[in-house]
C-alpha cells in the first residue's frame, strides 16, 4: 500500500486527523552546512532549495481529504531562514494555509540543542486537542522515534522514504 493509500485508510478510521510535515529533507532539498554557516551568508540559500516534487504532489492529493489538516512543522536556525521558508512554502505548497506553518526558530529561543529531538512532539501535542489522531512525516530518525514514543496510540510517524515509493 502506498503512502497516500495508508493515510487515506487512517483518515477513514478517525474523525479528525492532523498530518505534520517536516521541510528540510522531506519536501525540500536538504543542504548540509559547515558549523557556523548560519549567518547572512545563508540569504536565499533556503529560498532556492529544490522541492521534492513527488512528496509535494502526494501532499497535494491528501490535502483534498475533508478530515485531514496538513501542517508544516520545521526547525529554523535563524529568522532569515524562517522568512525564506515561509516564502518557499508559499511558492511550492500553496495548498497549505500559512496559518498551518509551525516554524520553530532557534535564534528566538524556540528550541535548543537539548530540546531539538522532542520539540516537534511538543508542538504536535499542543494541537492534539483538536484532533483524534496525529501523523508526522519527517526524515530525522531521532525525532521520529521520540514522537512515536510520546504519541503512543494517538498517532503514527512516517519516514520520508515512505512517501517516495
């Protein structure tokens, strides 16, 4: 069963589902930077990262499901990157409402090295009151494992490779 079929089946079994989607390495090309690179040098680097079209196409198909809300849940090291991510999302995922962007920015103190692996779950947990099931699509194994542990029976996690095949 492919990714879209799995998500549709999950939606059939629940009244209101939230799908949280990472950006870097999941819907946008992941760019590896040297330590300390996050400065003004990053201007337009994130804005010009290539979209992972196959995943975006599947998300667009899923966005038509009435009981599924799609959120972007991504980490950002700086305000510059945060703004570029918003612009990138508007360009490549116009079917996702801007009010559904959750961009967690290190520069503003939203997360730290210590909270990085579980901060996404905390953001999902804040939304769980509105949904009876939550899903996370991400490329980071630590984040996926931490989120699955905490979600328990209230959701599932998917590695981006599930959406690529």
